[in-house]
C-alpha cells in the first residue's frame, strides 16, 4: 500500500454584510488536503483511517460520517477498493 499527497489548498474567505446599520464581518479559513492511496494487493480492498486535527472554534463539514472523535482529533474510516 502506498500513499502520496498533493493539491493541498488553503483559502481565506471573508464576508461583509450590512444589516440595520450594523456591519458584520465573518472570516472563514478552509483547508483542503488531497491524499492518494494505492493498493498493491489488488485481490482485496483496504480500510484507511484518516485523522485530522480538531481545531478549537472550527466547525467540521463533511459528507463522510465520523468514525471516531478524540481530544484534539477527528477520524474517518474510508474504504479503498481493490
């Protein structure tokens, strides 16, 4: 099994709205990491556990359900087919 990374992006998104005379500024930081896993034994699939840091004050948005959450980290279980 091999692993490569690439196409990592960091974006800062700012939104300013004015409502009823009040100026509201919201800032979002979005980090995107791309990882490719290769399965050298194609006769069977693999399960990969992906671990990302849990950053205080940040909200996690993912279409993949959490496998586990521990102090300081979130873990996802992803199947890598044959």
